[in-house]
C-alpha cells in the first residue's frame, strides 16, 4: 500500500501543470494519454529558419536546467513526427505574439504566427514543468493550451546611471523578463549621476561623464562616501546586449534624458550649459537645475550627433528622450535661451510659460530629427505640458491620469505610474526589515490589481494605451540581488496585468500559481522577496 502511495506521489510530481504565470487564455484537456517527455525526445524546427533554430536550442536548454535531460534539436521539413516537440509557424493564427500548444500522446506542437509567438509557447511549456531536480521522465497531460497578450508593449525599465550594472547583470535581467513574457526593455542610460553609453564623437561623455567622485549615503544625507564610482558600456557591449535581448524577442528602448538630468554630460562638455560651468557629475539624488542650454545651436547639433550613434546601436522603432524634471530657472536667466524665445515668437499662455514652450520647441526639433531617421519618440508625461504633437508617445509616470489625458488628446501612451508600478518603491508599509528603497508602498496585490486602461476612458481612445511598464530607478539599488529583490515577484503580477484581460484576473488564484514560478527563480538562484508569497495582511495595505 505504502509503496503504491509513494509511486503515485512521484508520478504526480513529474506531471506538468499548464496553470502558469501569466495564465494561458485557454487550457482544454484532450482525451488521450500523457505525452512522455524523455531524454530521447527531439525538438523539431523548420529547416533553414534561424529564429526557430534558436528557439529550439533555448527550449532544449530550459528543459535541461529544469530536469537534467538534454534534448537534441533537429531541422525537419514536415512537422508532427512521433516523440518530438515540434516548433511550427502557423500563418493562420491571429496575433503575432499568440501561441498555441497541442499536447497529445504522440507529440507536442508549439505553434505561433511568428517565432516570437512560438517563444511565448516555449516559455509557457517551460513554466509548466515541475522543478524537482534531475528526472528522466515528465508527463505532459494531453491538452490544447493557448495564450495571447492583452498589450503589445510589455515593459520593464532599468536605470543604469544612478548605479552601474555589468553586462552580465543586464543579460540576466533580460532572462528574467523573458521568463515573464515581457518584450520591451527601457534602458535608462544617462542621468546627472553618470553617462553610461560610449559615444565615439564625444569620448568625454563616458570617460568623464561616466564617473563621479563619491555617492551620498542614506537618503541624500550630507555625508558622501568619497569613493570614485562609475563605468559605461562600450558600443560593442551595447550591440551584444541588444542582440541578446533580440534573441529573446525583447526590443531595447534606450533613454537619453534631455534637456534635464544632464549634469554628467555638462561635466564633460560644460559649453552645453547655460552658465558654462564648471559642473561636477552628481553624487547626490534629486532634480538638478543645470540643464542643456537650448539657446545655442551647438546644443542641437550635439543632440543630433549623439542620436545618430544611438540610432545606429538600437534598431527598435522607439527612442526615449526623457523630458522629465527639467527646471527652467537657468533658461529664465540665460540671454541665449531668452533670445531664442524672442526669435521663435513664443508667447506664454494661461497654462504654459515661455520656457515650457521652449522645451516644447526643443523637443519637437528632436522629434523631427528622429522622424527623419525613421524613428518614433517617447517622452515622460511632462511633454504633455510642452505642446508636442500627438506623434510623441507619452510615458505616464506621475500617476495614470496624465496618460489617460494624453490618450484623450490622441497620443499613444505607456502606463508606468509611480503608484503602483515603481518597483524602486517598498513592497510593504512595514519597511524596517526591507533593504532601503526610494519610499512608497507598492504591494504585490496593488501591482496585480492595476488596470492600465482607466474605466472611464472612452472606447475609441482605448487603443492608445499601448501597454504597461514597471520602473526600476536605482538611487538606492546598488547590486544585482537588490534589483532582483525589488522586481521579484512583482514582475509576476505585472506579467498578468500585461497578458490578461481584467475579467480573467484573480489574485487569489494567482497567489496559488506563484510558488511554482518561484521554484524557477530558486533554480536560477535569483533573489526574490519571499514574504510577498506568504504575508496575506500586506494584501490589505493601501
Ligand atoms: C522620478 S520618473 C524620476 C527619476 C527618479 C525617480 C525615483 C522620472 C521620469 N523621474 O529621476 O529616479 O523619480 O523614483
């Protein structure tokens, strides 16, 4: 009797469960025996398709990580062979990123309209496999499983200026995104505290702007550690990361923040500022009053030259130009900026100062330059106050309301409101045992319950909400485990916001599915906030 019980328990443990995170839209059982996933199972992909070949190799690696079994991959001309997982393209499928998994006793077919869709099917299959150490058999119940993302833009952001993170760390961040079905990495590369991207035409940006003489301790205390800190990514490293992300169907959106958050660049090239400096790369946090002088034509030329190199490095459609937190006090006193205002004939309105309109003019110049080079511009929601036209995509951070207003005006919008999508914020109100964070309280439940499309947004404006993104500012995040702690498991909640329609979301059910995803975090030794899995009282926190 006991022996039988033990045998059943083992078999149960080795049985896949398709109720993963994010939850597939459909899981329909098929009357058939289980598919037996064994070391001899092959992964088939269409001959000659490089993307599908890479997909197959990745699936094989994932299965090996989970079970120790090494599946060989094989190019084939016809699908549906026995004892194989067959990766297939199906042009009749609806969405580019949709996936369909068909499991029968004979084979497993993972289909998508594009290789990206197949990749999401692979992620779902991967997450359905139990993590029980080395095994030589996993049973996949016969079923038809299908998923389709609610939003096309499913983002995470990473600030590599306030603290600098290695190429390996950024790659692992990309791996974590892939596991969660995300497809846009917003990479914050420049700020007052460090310029992190090599620009060949302006070598001092990285060589000088990439380093600060010390960093404030605590929350902007007057005590500075006095330790020189910095680093930057060479163009070769950036290409490597862009390729690594693309292999996982993740597009990188670089952010070059302007005209504010520019002290690192001003330190390297003081002539770009209104006062001419000298400036010093910041070792504290906050909003700097020294910003680019847009009264000088040289500044516009500089920006265009920098963007030329950025465009070469990042093939995606979007370039993020920041635009946030740009105080205009220097412009008010700068004869060149004031002359520009006169030359342009800018007139203040009830809502907008001439300096706000000057930022709008500058931003529009940059936008036109990007558009001439076939790119689109994203900026923070401050741009809504600067008269930019609706071809600018707005990233809503000061709440979701600016984004909704932008959508009403006809802008495309990405929702990343501080509350609840700032993952540099605490995950509980009881912060005494938490690593230092920016502030706030964005619990797992708050993230889960967020709907990027406001209830009262009219039907004909809803398509402007392209998706949602969580932001990870790193003033207080100094190392990779801390990044992971801040994002895991909140990324799991965000993944369901990005993939599921509100009527299909269920927090209690999500919490039951989460521990298995966390098994995968553990498998890879990723740091995560274990308390978020167990503390129910946090779910009530506001
Ligand atoms: C606001 S979000 C900022 C960042 C800070 C962040 C800290 C935004 C456009 N600007 O510069 O790092 O708050 O949470």
